[in-house]
């Protein structure tokens, strides 16, 4: 079995979001998935293998399986295209979130994901205000996700959330965003998931499914580019497509490879 580490949503080593990619010859047990994910100790490890000509893809944190992970999907495609020399124009993955595809788009990789839908709610949320310590412009939500817009790029970059307060909030996934001051980007964001043991995720593909929808409508632009302003930082180009889909584009750097027997 071959195991890779890949920095996603960046063209620079040690930036973006690191993921592990485990290319399998056969399925593993649930316990084996967790054992490997804990050994890698990254936010997500992707496990992929071929079955009847379709790639089966699953994502695990060191604690549990998750339903969708953008940066680990991008990393998996990078490994298959560059290390396994897969000649398909489009990679098709069967996942818990349905069939996902990735293809080459110039120098980038393009993922086709379901668009994230949120409903705007009152921004009179005392708990989130106490957790962020900043003025809130708008709030949108669904059952798990909370998207909070702040008044400025500068405020977001220096934000220091109270993670204990976020843990008390009924939502579990917090996107905090603002219009970008940098003309290279339309918006910036940060993503906090303390419920999953990840105070701040470096660059988050799934969050951009919601950010693409939010900023595309707000800016009246079909294509928007976001910068996730974590310490590592990363760039995601987003395009709202037909049929409730969003195209997320980014680059990757393969950092290491390990060969081991199970």
C-alpha cells in the first residue's frame, strides 16, 4: 500500500492544507482506517481503491469518518494523475456525498461538488458575538453550518475566537468571512470546527461550497476567488455551475510517499 502526504490548495510546499492519501489494493476494516488516520495525525486521510472501474473514496479524521472533504479529494486526484499516471480526463469518485468528479483545468485541478445552501437568519446571536468578539454583519445557517460575515478583511485576519464558547453553540461548523481588501481575491475566510477537534482548519474545500454560493450572489459574479486566511493560507477558485453544483479549483504539492505492508 502506498501512502502520500499532499499540501492542497497551494503551489508552495508547507502551505495550504495537508492531507494524507492512502491508495489501497483492497478495502480495509473500519478499525484499520482509524488506525492509519491516527498514525498520520492530519485533519483528514483519504482512502481510495478501484471497484468495477470506479474509484471508491472515503475520508477519515483521527476520530471518525466524515461525509465530505474537499482538500483530501483534491490531494487524491493529484496523486492519481501525477503518481499513478491515470490517463482518464475525468476522475470519478463514489463517496458518502454521492459521485464527485475531478478533472484537470489548465494548471489547476477542478472538483465538481454539490453547492452549499444556507438561509439568512437574524444576526442577533449573543453566543457567537461573545465567541468572536467582533461586530457581525450577517449570519446564514443550515442544520450544522454557520456562516458569519464580519465588517472587514483586517478584522478577520486578526480574529482570535473563544473556542470554548463555540463548543457551547448549537452549530458545529463555523465559516467566518469578509470581503477581501486584496484585489487578487473576492473574499477571505477562516473555518473553525472545535467539535471535531480542529480549532482552525487551514484550507477547507467543503466550506467553499457555501462561500461560493454566498459571495457569488452577494457580488453578482458567477466566478469568485477566495483566500482562506489561516496561518498556512490557501487559494480556492469557485464557480457556481448549473444543477446546484459548484466547481472548486486549486493546486497541490505532493510532499512525501511511504510504502508499507499491512
